[in-house]
C-alpha cells in the first residue's frame, strides 16, 4: 500500500511540475477612454495565449472578436481573462462592442 501511494504521489508531482513549465504566454490589454492600449499585440503561433483585459473606464465594455470566436463583458474598473489559441500565423481583429468605433485592436500571431 505504501509503495503504490508513493507512485501516485510521484505521478501527481510530475504532472504539476510539467504544467508549471508549460505556462501559456500572457498579454495585457488596458481599456481606457474607450480604446485598447496597446491596440496591436503579438503572440507566438501554435500556443494557447492568456489575454488579461483591464477596463479603466467608468463604463463596462464587451471584448469581442469574430476572428477569435470570443466575447466577454469587462466590468467598469474590472479585469477579465480570455484564453485563445493555439492559433495559426495571421492578424486577428478584436473590438469593444459598446464602443466599436474607437475600441479596436489586433492580435498578430507570428511563426
């Protein structure tokens, strides 16, 4: 019994350590004055990416992207996390649906 629980413990330890080294890239975006800053960000192809979007405006915004197939409300003064990918090289548009004329940006995926 002690031997099998050591093997299980070792398996859990290996799974946790391999997950920590394979963390996805993180990209931070700020919504301020109904604009994304920066308006263009880059990410590596073939990897899952973590987008952290902070809304510094006094009104909510909806992060939306048809190209990335994502939409999520970002509360006023709040922060959200959106995962995308793995993606092929290309240029993927995103926008704030509530302020689509000003809140626009692009995720550029590079090989």
